[in-house]
C-alpha cells in the first residue's frame, strides 16, 4: 500500500478563499497587507500561504518586496 503525502483536490477553506480573492484583486499585495485585511497574524497568514502553495493554488514571482502572486488554479 502506498501512502500519498500530497493532498488530492483538497478544497480550500474560507480564509484561503479570501486570500485568493485579495490576491486576484491585487497580485502585488504584501503579506503584511494581506494579514491586516484578513485580521489574522503574520504567522497564521504564512501557514495558509504554505498550504495554498502545497495544494498548487499559488506561487510567487519576484522578490518579497516587488514580486507578484500568481494564481495557478481557481478554488
């Protein structure tokens, strides 16, 4: 039996949907601005971003300061 670590079509939660929505509106939004708009801590936001990356929803192009979020697939 093979145990797979990658989630298969795992749905995003409400907070992740809100993150994706904000990124679509403003691809160059910073982590700090995202955290403020969603009223969550930076640590919580980073955890959600990591989850979205692992699920294949987002990636980042460029630097943290001048980069942009890339939406890879819609929720």
